[in-house]
């Protein structure tokens, strides 16, 4: 069966590293492989025994990084690229895959749902990074581990848990902090407290952030003065829109937002073998301006008077059972969870007072996972099953801001009943050789996904079919090896496959963000996407002070879903939002190859003083039909780039970041810590960008997205056992830059200070 990458002959049942541990063990520094514990399929496993490449960010490093949101925390690893369309957004990219092709997991629960889109996402900001005990980044296809969507990898966010009392008396711990940042007038307040007895423990956390308009750097690239400047913006007074000049073009007007995050957990230890955990999380970013769209120009002037995401509410309620030595298993885990998610898009064109458009999506997700682990000598076998049931309600209306009259509007997703359900069996096996030199990982996952959707009001587009129904089966697997050649040398090799089943977002109707007038319509005939991946890695210690690592990968991306010309009712164009637009639809016409590497260096120069550096490179291209022309950027003899139609054998794959990395110097003392870091990105030229994808060349320069280097300094001073003061300067040289594919400029020179109290 071609959908299964390979048959794993040794593996008799199914699962992999699903990582829902609630441990708060700190693994933040550059620790050895023996010291870092990774959760695997809800059960802990040492990192040295896992063939897949995994990075761990522990609680101490999270606090030291002192990031404004989860996306910024990932950026500061130097190994994860993040795209931003607005300040209230962060879309992680793993090995050239982004958005719905990267799986987000929180406390063992899938965050990805039926409306995760293929463009750029902001869902990662709905996780309070100040409540994280650890972040685990898994590189390469992880569908054997977590199910669909993990084509490029998975990011597992693990929150803190309540602590039981070691003595039986009431045990109380907690922390609180205040942070201020100058570049966006950020004010963040956080407090969490844990109270525990011998059997019962409770944790409560509150986090509030107020972000003002972000100010970009003033040190522009020489060739591109005022790149990204916000020269003008729209204001509305007495229901009249006017375009006004920005008094300070470096201030990105209408980029600020506010956010609340609340976490509550209740732990009950029934006995030495059984424990129960109730996990409740609520996140509510308020109106988040879509800054990149607020820059769009149509007919020579700013197009939008308003474009913002309404409050993006995320409620998670999960019950987890942990058992030891039950029903013949060494460990058993059960997780039953419910998510209630709401998001909306609010838009109004300039001086269109009759067209304030509101589109609201409500997603309810019920999920359950059960798994058990059995240890048999040198073998560990984890088997399990999971499911996720998605229910989506999409509504829309158009309102006149002058009269208050509301009229019907086409919905983002079908306005009828939308269901998307996942069912899977999985297994993961680990063999540990008696000599300790060889570890084998192998696993397989079998998954069935059903989708049903229907349109009630077909008066807007007159679709030829108002119902969509799909049933897709996917089989994926992994096999890997960890070989410890010597005490200083470790080799890793992994073959793995991943898949992503088309979801409701692949069937939506929307206007393309490119400068061309295009509208994307549903195509219910699309099939799952697959990746097949090879990883090779070496980790070498050069004495006691130096360690290096190098990972290379090669990925085949097949059945890729891309937007391509399409006909609706025999027409290749329709009138949409009052404009004649070319019709496109998602189709399985993509076939791509990707490869790249990540290299790292760690040096202990002397006790407490370390140098670390990492660099990552990814290359990816779609194969094309050479008998047809493709639209590509071509460099002209005068050095400029021009869009041309020509026959080529391949075109750039979108979402591929430029070369990027980080170098840092860190000194750790028992009373203070100081770190100087350099983050860097290479050029992303226009001829390496996909003209029909999500690379957003309209927000770049005439040559593409320029290379940049940013220097940061941060320090922590421990005033007392309980009081820590943090301060720092980001972007010391006030560099003006944008992350590739971003329509929002990064912050300029930023002074920040944080006061923390722990007990």
C-alpha cells in the first residue's frame, strides 16, 4: 500500500513520542543527553534513547529569555523560524513547513483543529509562555507520534503542574512578576500559586499583557531607506474616514493589543499507583489588528479602514488519569479533553460605511487518548488509540455603521453542519541493547479521518455542489537508530513519514492576499498530503569543554495541496467583493523535494562562561510540468527582478526560510547571569520566493527580504533568595528589519525590565 511509507516488521502495535508529561524538571541549559528527560507517548524517556531530533527549552531558560509571547520564545532558540503578520501573531516554521503543516500540542492535547489554515497562524500566542515548564520541539515528520499535520514537526508546550507536599503539611509555592518594554510600551503582570497537601494540590495562574503600537528600528538597510515605514493611516471621526500622515513613520500604528491568560489545575493522588489531574486553561487576546492588511493599497490609496481579528478565545478543559502497574501495563494514561474556540475577522474598506463585514467561527473539539506501556526486558512497547471530534459553526453578516442595518454575508466556511473526526491506533517500540550502545525506535500509526460539510445558503456563489464528504485513511511509520559509538560520539538515523488530511480551511472561499485579484473556491476532491523523510545526525564531544552536532535531512513532499487556476460553473473568473477576480482552488498538484541541515557548537570557555552557536539552512522546490509555463521572478541584466512566464522544471517552495541562526555568550554565576546574543537571517531574494504561495513578496523590498543581524543583551540579578531582577536591551543597534514573509516590521531598540518574586 503506497500510503504507508514502509512496514515496520518488528513493531507489533502502534505509537510514538506524544509527550504529555507534567514534570517540572528544569532542562534549560545545554545539558548532556543523559540529563534531559523527554516524555514519549505520555511516558518519560531519556533524550539519548530517542532517534528523532528534539530540542528542549526548560523553565529556567524560559524565565531567562523573558519573551513577550510564545513565538518570541521560539525565535530566541535560534533553531525555529517564526513569521509575523502582526504583533499579535507568531507562526512557527519547521523545516520549511508552517501553519497547518506543523502540529501544536499543549499538555498532550492537539491544538490543531479543522480550521487551521495553510497560510500563517497566530494560534501559538494563545498559550501563556510564562506558565510553561518546558517546550519540546520535534523536527521532521511526527505523524506517527501525534497524528496528522506534523509534516515538518511538532511543538509540544507543557505547562506547570501543582506540587504535592513532600511532608504532608501544606506546601505552598508561587511566583509573580511585572515586566515593562519600551519599544511597544508593554506592561505585563503575572502571578501563579500552587498549594499542596499529601494527596491534593491546586494551581492557579493569571497573566495580563498590554502591548502598545510597535516601533520599528531606525537603522535602515542602505539601499532601502524607510523600508516598512508607516507613512499614513486611516482614522475615523464621526463616521468619516480620513487618511492622515503618521507623525512618526517608525511607529506601526494600530498594531497593539491586550491579552488575558488563566490556568487552573487540580491534582488528586488517589494512591501510589493512581493519580488524577484536571486541567483548565483560558486565553483571550482582544481585538488584534491585522497589520499587514492595513498597509494594502488599492486604486492608489490605503484599502482598509479596519481589519482586525476579534477576540480569539481558547478554552481547554482536560482530565488526565495516570496509572502505574495496572491491567498488566507498567504505565497507563488516559486523557479526555474538550476545547471551545472562537475567532473572527472584522473588515471594512476605506469609506465603505455600508460594509463592515464580520465573519465568526466557533469550533468545539472533543478528544480522547488512551495508551499503555509495557517493559519486557530490553524492549518497551507503547500501544494506544485516540480520537478528535471537530464541530465548526461559521456565521457572517454585513453591517452599515451609519444605520446599523445588518444584511447577510457569505461565510468563511460552509454555513451548514461541519464535522471533521479523527480516529487512530498507534504503537511505538523501543529496543535498548544490553551493551548500552544501540537503541532502536520503530512505530506505526493507522488513522481514519471523516469530513462532512454542507452549504445552506448557496445564493452567493451558486456552487455546483453544496455538500462535501470525505473519508481518508492514512498509514504512517517511523524507524530510527541511536548508536553510541563511544562516550564522545553519538550517531542518529531516522526514516519517518507524515500526513495531513484536507480540513475545512482547504474548502473555504476567500480572497487571495496577493496583488492580483483572485478568489479561492472549494474543491472537495483533494486528498491527503504526505512527507517521507530521512534524518542523519552526529553529536561529538571534543574533550570536556567542546561539543558539536550536525543534522542533515532530506524530505519528499507528495500530493501537496496548492492553489491553482480553476473553473466555477464553467467560469474562470467571478465577481467577489465587487471586483472581477480569477478563480483558484486547492488542488493536489504539488510535488516537492526539501533538504537542509542544522549545525551547533557549544564551548565552555571557563567555568560558568559558555559560547554556543547554531545555524540552519533549508532548500525546497516544487517540480513543475515543463510543457506549461510558470510565473517566476527572474533577475534582469540591470540587477532588478521581473515577473515572467516561462517553462521551468521547478519553482521555489513557499514557507522556506532563509539561512538563520544564533550565537550567544553566556556567563552564569550563582548570583547573576549575563548573556550577549546575536540573531541573524540571510537574504531571501525574489527569485527564491513562490509567486502563488504565502511568501508575501508584496511586503518585501524590490529585491526581496534583506538579510539582518540583531544584537541583544540581557542580565539577571538575584537580589535575595526570592527576588530576581531582569533587564536587557534588544536590537542594540536599532536595526530595521522584517522576518521573511512578514508584513510587520520587528521592534527597534528595546529596553526592558522585569521584577520577579518566587517562593
